[in-house]
């Protein structure tokens, strides 16, 4: 038996930066995303390429055709995929982990692929951020997320935080989460926080995903 956090959705931070930073979500099941590139900066995430990389990482040689249920925003993605997995019979415990018998790993991998494919990220979230949007992201990290993390017991080496000018020269070279992640993982293992995901989503969240991209959310 092995414990796994089932799910392979792209987190809001990953999509916002157009980079798959698997450490951001602590999710080992996230596949590598293929994308077009312009110089050293990523181009838009190509969802079909993401699914192909996910299938490869999960050992699925012939992935099935999967009908789309609905497109989701990054913040909706994990809940949608988790709900789908629960319907498939993979029930999470309070810690967000699922105990999967070794003889069911192949079945659980297939469920991860199917549930991820059913809920693709909305295309307007798959393009790289503009310089102005990266500046907005940096401002939120420094004025909101970082102080919040410190208030909740995370020690931060402020000398490791680049200035805004330095960050904007190459915004793909650093994220706040690369600084926070080692401690957050240790805090999760020690039971000091429920999970890294919940800390970054509920306790010290990033900027509003729609406002960050100058988008208006659809009406329900």
C-alpha cells in the first residue's frame, strides 16, 4: 500500500507563470508540460501537450479519448479533479492523501489522466503573463503572501528575495514558492500545517487569478 495525493491539475501559480513548477503543489503526479518557446521564456501552455506529457509520466502508452465536462479556471481545477477522482472511487483522507494498493496503481494513474482531461484549464489562463502582470504578481507576493507566511511561522531569508527590478528582468528565474517550499514541506510533515496546498490556497493565497490577468470572470 502506498499513500499518494491523486490529481494532476495545474495550480494557479503554475498557470500564472506558464511554467510547471511541480514543487509549487507538492504533487509528484504532475507531468511535464510541453510548450512553444520564445528565447528563454516559455510560450503558451498547449493543453494537448500537457496531457501527452501527463500520460507519459503516468506510464499510459495509449491514453483514451476523454470528453470534456467543462473548462475550469486554475483555482477551480484541483477541486474539479478531486471530485472526479472521488466519483471514480479514490477517496481522500483528511490529509488529502489516498492509500492505493500496489495492484491498483495502474488503475489510479488512468483515473488521474481521465479526470484531468475532463476538466481542462480555460485557454485564457494558458498564455504567459505580461510584464505588468508579473509586476502585479510580485507586489502581491511581497506585500501579502510573504508577510502572511511569516505570521504563520515560516522563517524567510529576506536576503534571498530579489528586488522588483531584478525579478522583472527575468521573472521565470525565481518564485516566492521556491523560497517557502522547503519549510512548508517540513511543516506539513510535522503536522504544523494541514498541507502545503491548503496553506498556499487558503491560508496565504496568491492574487485573484482573474484580476491578475485583467479578466472578468463569467457570470454563473
